[in-house]
């Protein structure tokens, strides 16, 4: 009884969390996919995608959904966006901006014995796993890929305080992935939050505040602008 109801709740949540931050009359070349790091503040126009739009003065298609994972087995809610790879929509994308893996680790292994889960997401050498596999697929389509890491807590107790080691290891592995391909870019957020500064987090001390979403969007936009300036 519980599982069908839970799946239905996730399905509705996914539909509510998935917004496309773009005027449909305006073509876009940037696709954003991921979890709540990107999805929060979408309804108020202050999400990470909105921050990229303001910095670059061009539209972004935002497919991010709160609660999404890279490895997600349920077909209906997965198709609605709780599976990050299934958020993808075919298009003439120059850039695919991506985050994810945090829910796989936090909900999948409780930030405890997470070695196998980390390996499932991205191997130590950055060459194998769900994240490299999806990045390779996007690169084959002609798009450049930006993978964005996660913020750290501001030095106060939060529900994800115990995930710091896993976050650091994820960053190291994705950085190795990016080093293998000039068309894959890693944007770390481990240094974004000053120690003791709660203004970058929402009240739950997990998700970004509007201030942080704007800062993350600006970092992503900077990578796009700098990369294109070198062409």
C-alpha cells in the first residue's frame, strides 16, 4: 500500500518541480537538468537557471526536478523527471548543464558505507558510471557539458553534515572526468559558502537560498562565456 502511494506523491512532486525557464517563442541552446539544487526558487523566477539567463541574457530550458536521482528505477515518476537522464529532451543544445548524485548518496546509502554507490555514479578514475555515461552521451550529441557540484554546510549542524566526505570524493571523481575531455567542465561549489554564513542556505540548511542560486548561476554563466570567448 505504501509504495504505490509514495510513487504517486513523487510523480506529482516531479510535475510541480519541473519548470522550463524560457519563453517558448525564443529558441534556446542551453539545457539544464538535475535535482533540487537547481529546481528550488523556480516558481519565483530566482532559480539557478534564472541566474544563468540574467548573466548571459539568453533563455535556458530548465528540466530540473526536486528529489531527482541519477539512478532511478520507477518508470512513471522517472519519466516525469525523478530520473535525471530522463529529464533530457532532444534539441540543438550547445550546452547541457547538469548536477546530481546527492540524492543517490543521501537517500541511497545514508552517507555511510557509500563506496559501491559512488562507484555506480562515477568510478575513481572518472571513466565509468552513470555520470560519465550520460556526459558521454551528451558529448556525442555535440553539446558541451557542465557538471555542477554541491554546496557544503556553513559549519553548523545540518541534515547532510555527515555527507561531506562523500561530497569531497564525488568532486574529485568528477574533476577527473572533466580532465579527460575538454568539452566537459566541472564547477565545484565546495568553496561557495563562507564558514558560519547561513545566508547561502535556505532554512533547512540543505538547499540554496536565492542568493546562492544567483551565485551558482553566475559561476555557470562564467564558464560558458569564458569557453566561448576562447574559440
